[in-house]
C-alpha cells in the first residue's frame, strides 16, 4: 500500500487531502508543527487512520525519520498570509523556503517516487488584463499615486481602462508580496529538484480555498473565514479598497481531489497547474452572500477605501490545463456551499481578531 507524507498535514487543506487519500486506499503520515496561530492551541480532529508526527520543517533531525517508509510527499507546510509576510519576513522565508530546502535535502537520504507542492495564485501578482481593443496585457502594476487617490482599477500606460480576464499558467510571475516570493521559491525548488534527481514533481497554484475547518481565529487565513469570524461576532466584514476586486474561490474538497490527481497522473510530472473554480467573484459580493447565508443581511461589508501593501486588484483562474491533464473539474460552487460552511461556523468557538490584524498592519505603515 502506498504511504504519503503530508507536510502541514494537520492544517485545513492537509486534513482534507489526508481524508481524500485515505478514502482512495493510501496510507498517510502527517507532519505538522501545530503552531498556535493556525490551531489555536486546541485539539485538532484528524482523519481516522492518519499517523501524526509533530515537528517543524526546519528540524532536519525530526523530518528525516518522518520520511522513512514513505513513497511520496505532498508538501503543504507553509506560513500563510500576504499582510503578515510583509513584516514577519524572516519567519516566512525561513518556514517556507528554508523549510522546503531541508525537506528536499532529507529526500536525498530517503528517496521518494513523487512530490506535489502547494504554490499560490499570489505568484502572478495581477492577473491578465485586456485593452479595449481586445489585446492582452500580461504585466500590470498599479501606480502608488493612483492607489492613494482611490483609483483602484489598473490602466495601461496611456491611462486607458483595462478589463480583468482569466489567468492561465503561461502568465509571467510578478511577485507583489513576501508571501508570493516565498511561494514561488517553494515551487521552483521542488520542480528544479525533481528535474535534477528524476523525481516526478508537480506544483499546484491554489486560488482562494474555502470550506469547513478553516482557522476562524487566524486573521491571516482565508477571506471567507475572516468574514465569518466578523459576522459571527456581530461585526461587519471589513474590506480594503472599494470591494470590487475580484478573486476565485475554490472548495477545499475540490483542492484535495486535485492533489490526489496530481499525485497519480503520470502526465502531470514536471508541470504546474492552476487550481481554482474558474469563476470570478467580487470581494464585497462574497461578503454579502455570506451575510445572507448567516441570516445577517443587515451586517453589510464595511468598505475601508484604504489599500494594503502587497494586495493586488484582480486575479482569477483559467483551469483549462488542470481539466485537460488532471481531469480536474470543480464540484462545489461557492453559492451552493455556503449552507454547509455556515452550519460548521455555528458549531465553532469564534474569536474575531480582524481588528487586531488591521491595527498591526497600520502600525507597520502597511495600510494607506
């Protein structure tokens, strides 16, 4: 029976990936540091049959034995949070990039047959845009002066408006945050290692993942969990800029299936894939959808009309490649999945740290 080591396996995505593999006949070993920011010092409910090893990715002496007997690795372990990465730089680079390097060195002593790494849509920076004549613009950066003036939407060099369109894997990376930098380094480390040592390696660029089990007390986790924490505490969700920025939301069960497919499909080796829903949602629209699902429509979003350093305006996925090579098809639309998510939120102890996060960013000069 195939055994897979899942780093970060006790986290939100890791637990769902573990269950997906167990349901398909794999054995799994979970390696996780169980840090308080993510797990809140509480007992984590893990899939039955999963073996757990507690350890930091930078602890080679702990990591090497965890690899023994494993046929492959799904590497999810990472510090996650665009805003926090802009001031806890050493923490993010150390955990994400050094941690990945130590994992790969450990794999030299304990070779595996395959590795799949979680990357992020953040590596794209802004997504693709089109000019009014339909021509494609690949690299877009908003001017700081425009952002300060509340001109949120990117324009071309002539000041003409640009329309956001779906982004595929051919787009050049454009790293706008320390988090994005570390995720790009992770995916490149793994793919370079795989090519050098003839280890099939795959990178999945995840878009905004949502679903039951997100850390509701971690303000740097997913957008939907942050909004749920605010609403469950009787507070309006807070949104930077004007709320019309667009993102792609993909259900965690779809993401878990994508990891299994990437692990299993021979043709995926050496490739990277967008994993999203293929749909674009405005952030303010998502906040209103969730408030309605929680029977709190009067708690509409608080639009801050302020910018946060490291944020981009629009990015949503073209998932044609994942469909073609992985056979990946999203099965859980955001609109159809909120009832299940809300039922889970109502059974959880919620600690809203959104205001604390905002104060921290403001104190660091990262909000303007």
